[in-house]
């Protein structure tokens, strides 16, 4: 039974600054532009967080996450990743992220409650003028449409960029998840890698997908179409493994059902549930695709992961230290989130530009919106992956993909000329 109680209303309040615990933190010196708590002013209860990390390239664009155990730390990390994604992809946006501490499955089963909660969130977030909300885990295009309507009622249209993105196609949005845009970028990353280094081949490779949701399922479909075998897949309910290959059609059939992949009827050799769910990630494969929550690959399991490449569909599934160990002790390459999973945010940026620039809208529609987007995502990811490998060639042997990727994104963040690839 969920103990969720709808707040009477929601407001933003600045989150406390660095605490004593963080005072000597040396992992990152850039502080976010603003970090807020989202709370019910009547009860004082904290319901979530909103962070604008950086606005040097433009307003902070990033998704709204619903998770039972969401923390300010998670939202801050994700907002930083959005800054790097948007600058890496040369988009005219900075980084932001927000979220509510709530059980997404419970809210999906109670749509009226969810809609009231999202409206309250929109009222609160309207005050954060430098943040552009988009969908993330637990929210979808309908939620963004609710936010867009609240913003419009409050006069956002007259304030330049203000609005919400990732809205339904019938309301002028782009179906980011329906078109599998993020997965398209992940495919581009692997196809580019294949061209650069002939040790990596998609055809006949084995793939494990952790988090068979919007990103995970489309990645499985696209990689299967490119000749790979999907040998492992998991959602919050179950992890399935069959070295002969899982039936992707059947995975897609059950993924939206209550209990999700638990309902899979195809052949399997192993099933992991409960506290053993993450064991699936240790299955032998060439390509491991984390596509769920942060920190699924850490020192906890870095010794036992058995893939050649980690393709980061999820945001922050790993960290620099773990990647250093994986790369330099285990020969496992990590292709980082802020370079490879940018398909969704590119879709959001195109949607925003189409809404405000009729000439651009005509240009996109002339090409066909989906074709335009897939081409843009593919070329952005492959250009960046190629450039990072070019830089890696000239760097010391133990340099990580992450380090060169960070250099590239930060150069674009700091550069005076803000090039745009839209
Ligand atoms: P989603 O909610 O559609 O899917 C997430 C899936 O992960 C669900 O199937 C859920 O059951 C599963 N899951 C949750 N916890 C798990 C666990 N511990 N083990 C295994 N499975 C688990 O979300 P999504 O939109 O596919 O996003 C997934 C990840 O990709 C997130 O990190 C998100 O930030 C990132 N991402 C998404 C997009 C996008 O376009 N949707 C773009 C960039 C990055």
C-alpha cells in the first residue's frame, strides 16, 4: 500500500548550500546556478527538487523524474549531465533537472492524482524562469502537456523560451519515446565505434539491456535489426537471460503489463528477481546497456561485469573511478551518457525551436520531422564519438573516453562562439 498523500500545494525554496560533509569535496568545483527544494508550505514536507546547473548556453533544459528514493544529490548530478549533454551536442541550452519523491507505478494507476500533482509542480516550477522541463523516468508527454498548459495560462508564451517540451504530437510535440530517438543515438554510437575499431562488431554480438523501458526496448529493437542477439533484459520486476537470445517481440508485448517482464513467456535459462535483479548485468555479452537508474555499475560489481563495451543509455549509470578500473584493468570501454544518449534532448530542442521559429519548422517538415531528427541525432553522436577517439589517439594510454568527452563538452560550454547544430 502506498502512503502517498497529495500536498495542498507546492512551492520552491532554495536548498541549503554546501554542508560540512561536502566542504572538502574535490570531485567537482562547479556549483549549480540554483538548487531548490519543492515543498508543501502547509505541512513543510519536502516533495522533490529542482536544479538549474548552468545557463551559459541557454536556459537549463532537462527532464522531470519521479522516484520513491529521489535525492537532491541525484538531481544535481543529473542536471550537470544535462549541461554536458547540451553543450556536447551544440544545443542552445544549459542543464537542468527536477523530480518528485513519488512512486511512479502508483501514480500511473491513479491518473487523476498524478495530474493534480503535476499541475501543482508546474505552478511551483513556473517561478524557476531559467528551467525548461522535459520528460524523464516516471513522466511522459501528457505530464509535459499539463505543465505547458499551466505555463501558458500564466503567460509563458510572451516570455520567449518559456514552455515545456516533450509534449504529445497532436499538441505540436515530438514523440521522443514513440520514435525511439534516444535509442537511435545509441545505435549511432555503436555503428561509429564499429567503423573506428574493428574489434567491435554488432552483427552476431550479444547484448544485455538493464531497464527495459523506453530507451532499453528501442535499443534492443534497433540492435536486433542490426544483427545482434538480445541475451538479457530486465525491468524493475525481473531480469531474464537466455544465451540463445530472448524474443524481443514478446518482451515488447509484456513490458507495459503489470509485473512487466515477469509475464514473459518465452524460453529463458535464468531469471533474477528482488535483491538479485542486478546479477543480470554480470552475464557474458559484448554490449551492456544500462538503461535504468544511476549507479548500476560501481565498485560493487565492476569486478564481475563481463562485456566489452558499456553503452550508457541511462544517465550517470557509472562514475569516473569505476570507468578507470574497467578501462585500465579489465579492458572494458564505457561510452558516456552525455555523448551517446542525447537523442531525447535533441528531440526536445528541435520541438522548442519548431514552436518558436516558423522558418525552421517549415524546413524540418519539408525533410519529414522524423527523418530530420534521426539524421541530426545520428550525425551529432557519430561526429562526437569520432572526435573523442581522435583525441584519445593523441592522449596518454590510460586516458578515458569520459575524460576526452568532458574536455569536448566543456570547451563548447566555455567557448565564446556558441555554435548550434540545430
Ligand atoms: P522508463 O521509465 O521508460 O524505463 C526505465 C526502465 O527501468 C523500466 O522498465 C523500469 O522497470 C526499469 N528499472 C528501474 N529500476 C530498475 C532496476 N533496478 N533494475 C532493472 N530495471 C529497472 O525510462 P526511460 O525513459 O527508458 O529512461 C531510462 C534511463 O535512460 C534513465 O536513466 C533516463 O534518465 C535515461 N534517458 C532517457 C532518455 C529518453 O529519451 N527517455 C534520454 C536520455 C536518457
